[in-house]
C-alpha cells in the first residue's frame, strides 16, 4: 500500500537564521533512510515545511512494507566447507548454526569463483522493512544529524534538541504510525497560530497537512510559500505608496520568513529629521535590530517610511504600526546620538586611541598597522604615478573610525562612517572616498575601488594583512581562513587585473615586507610562498573565463608577477591553439624543454660559424629574423600577434628535428645546437610555456 507520509516535529521557536537549513536537512535525512530501506522510490516527491515552531515534510507514495529482497552472502570456500568424501565439514556446520541456516540447505548453495577459489554462496529471501517498525528510528536519526552547534535540555527530561519539543505527528495516509521520538508519542494533532488559529489542530491525512494547518491553524507551513508571500506583499505595499521600493536583502527576507507563521505587511513611518543621519546607519539599524524593510526612492535615497512584516493580521493595524514607530524612534535616536557625538572630534584626533587597540599580539596595535599602511600606500601610489600625499593621508585616517561610537555599535559601518566623518572634517573628496573604498572588494562580485588613490590604499590594506599573517605562520589551512587571507589575495588580484594597474606583485610584496622589520625580519616570510598563494587563487579566477587547465598552466608556468597582463596572455593562448601550426609547435617546444633539461653543460649563445647542417642554418635564420618582431610585440603587450608570428617557425622547426642530431659527438657542435634551441625556447615561451598546451 502506497500512501503519503507526513512527519512533523512541533517545537518552541527555532533559531531563525538556521530555520531554512534545518528544514531542508531534516527532510533529506528522513528521505535518505526511507530510500535505503526501499520504502520509497530513489527520487520521491518531497514537500519540506518549516515554520518558527515546526519542522515537517511529506513524502509521496511511501510503502507500509518494503518488498521482499534477496540476500546473497558468501559462506566459505568449498575446499574448507566439504571433507574429502564430500560431506559438510565441522567448520561449515558451525558456520551454518551461527547463521541459522539448515544443514540440508547445502545442496542448494551456489558455487562460484571468489578470487582464485571456488566458494559457496547462499541466497535467501528476507522480508522488507515495515514502516511502523522503523519510522521512529529514522526520524530520531535525522534529528541527531541536523547541523545544530549547541543542544539544550528542558524540564526533567534527558532528551536533547536545539529547542524543547512539544508534539510529534507520524501519518501514513490517514493512519498514525506508532513510535516515540525525543520522549514524544506519535499522533495526528499539532498547534495552530499562537493568536489567530485553533490552539489544537487535528490533521486528517498526510495529504491535507498544509491545507488543514492554514485553514484551521492560520499557519503557512511552507517556508518557500511564506517567503514568496512576503515578497509579494512587500512589493504591493511599496506600489501603494508609489515611486518607492523595499531594500533588497535576501538574508533579511529569509530571517523574517523564519520569524512568522502568517505574514502580513504594514507600512511604518518615522520623523523625517532622522534622515540627517547617514542613511547607511538608519538602514542598518532598521534591518539589524528591528527586521524592517527600509524604503528607497528611484534614486536610492532612503525615505522616512519602512515596511513591517508582522506575525498577525489586524483589521485596524494602528497598534502595530504605532508600536513599531515608537520602537524605531528609540533606535534611530541612538544612531543620531552616536553620529552627532562622533562629529565633535576629528578623525585625526582619534589616531592615538588606536594604540590601545590590538591588531594581533604578534603584529602590533592598530596604530602601528596604520603607520605601515601609510608608508605602503605612498609607495604604491608612487608606482602608479598618482597623488602620493592623498594616498598616505587616506591610509593614515582609514582605521580611525574603528574607535567611533557608531562603528563600536555597528562594526559593519567601518569605512562608511570614516568617509562621512572625513568629509565633515573637510578632508579632500579623494581622501574621504578612499577611506570607505579601501575595504573593497569585500566579497565576490563586489565593486572595486574607484581611482588610483583608493586602489593604493586598498592594496596596502590587503598586502599588509597577507604579508603579516603569512610572516607569523597564520596561513589558511583546508577550509579554515580566520583572517580572510584568501579573500584578501583575490581582492589584490581583482584590483590589479580588472582596473588594470601596472604593478608587479613581487615588488608589492617587497614593499609590504619593508614595514615589518620590527616584527618579522626579512626571514619571516618568503616572497616565493606568497606568490605561489597568489597564483593558486589566480588559477581559480582564470577557470571562470572558460579556459582549459592546460591553457591556464601555460600562462602561469612562467610565474608571472605582472598579473595585469595575464588576461591578455591567456586570451592570446586561446587563439593560438586554434592555429593549424599550434600542435606541432607545442610538441616541438616540449621536446626542446626536455632536451635542455637533460643538458649537462652550461648553455651559451649560438655561433653562426659552427652551424653545419642546412636545416640548423635555416632555423637560425628564421629565429634571427622573427626574434626582433616577437620581442617588440611582447613589449607592446600584443601577445596574440606574437604567438601568430611564432607560427611562422613551424617549417624550420620541423625540418630541424627531422634532419639534425642535436646531441652530436663533437662537443662544440652539440653545445652550439643546444644554444640555438635555448634561444628558440626563450622566444617561443615569451608569452606562455606552450609546451604545456594539449592541442
């Protein structure tokens, strides 16, 4: 008999930020065990439900009893199982007794080869799992494996879960599946909405779960359905106001969805005088503390209205909107107080307070770090030919907002508040902007710093962190990266490649190292190690371009430190592999590299007087003719043209390897030919190591 299965665990309010993940993991755990026990098809139709007070799922077409199965098991080798006269040996008799297999079943045993020996196998029919017998264990196991960092106990019970539990439903169709989980006996009743629905709701059948819970309990059981409903009502409320839109924040939407069982959206309002506070502060206050959706106009400017997602539908919502207005007023008053208080002191006057803020016990205080950033930003700005004084000034003030009241309350606003306070202090616009933008890019897809001054400070911030933490041995391991060094490295690569900036990574690392003499000494971190870390991050970035692994390795094999040139080199390599000459040249280059690796002598420059064979003279002439062109094209960063020029070498290279013995017996001839191949390899690998290409 196939019926829909319903499992629901009724709890106290679950952690809202984890609710969607818990609901999905619970369903996956239950379904996995049902599939393993053949109680349901491999990919059943599953509906996941999660509200603040319940985790539930329904699975279609679940069997009450799994079908009978055949179990084939190895008994023992025939030579051990039978005596010389073909009768069961004592070892076989003992084995069969232990397994409960009758001795006369030996005649039905299958004989088959197992490795090199003939072996007895026994096949028996075993009954399938009964849903009534296994469901409670399945549910209990799925609950144990939920991603819950901390469990709790309640009352006098010894059971543990993320929150106290109050009810368990196990329905197969309309039949209660008996069982006990976390001290709860399975039934068919649950609880409705705390204020709007029936206190107790009886679920008549598994198929009727969501409908009955909504109609009698005023609960929208599906997380996704509630999320979509909230999105629709937010958009509808904004449309009624006109010309506005609620702020887009997927994490906030998920959290609010996890806080309500029957969402209703209302419009709230606060005094317009608060709009004098930077809108980032107001938005963060409303989102973080109150879970409101701030409203923005078409230009992205904050309005003094917001949207509330309530867990109750009221005919007259004045109490709801009025109460929320009073609460948000107090929150915004705090933000205004912080803002007004912070502006009474200039950013520069706060610098000395950074001396008491520890950056890392092995890397000094934030003030010591600021001094490193100031010098490093100045050096990078000099490399870029931009305003050195502005870059140093921005770096000097970049961390001062860490000791402001506003950032102390809302750490997410660091940099943002620094920009506002710098502008209030009369700092140059370029300096103020760089203070905020030096944190960019903060995550994948984030915007880059705008302008060379901001880029110099952003690079200084990230390079200082990389060199410092690598220097004290705090490198990322596995999936652990507590100091965000992978993100910092990706930020450096994106800034240099995408802006792009003509900066050398090796030189930047040297510049950053110079600021750590008091902490690390030059032996504290190796440039090679950091460059390898950058190149590993760069591999990941380049994979997203659609290039093959061989093409990427061809470019990175040369260990490029001017990463701003890497995208163009990779693009050139991708075009090169499409040329008809590419395969032969890649193979020839690989052969040349192997020959040069095996050379047991130092390699000089080729001497035209020692060229004996016509084929090597022709190759020397071709190299001499094309080398200046290739060199000029590479210097102009016209890498595609350089690789196309190399295609003209194919005929000479092919003829050389067909007609010339490189390892000649005469030492001087052999050395000269190796020198010719060395010059050829340098020219062929001016853009990328084409021997790495699989064409």
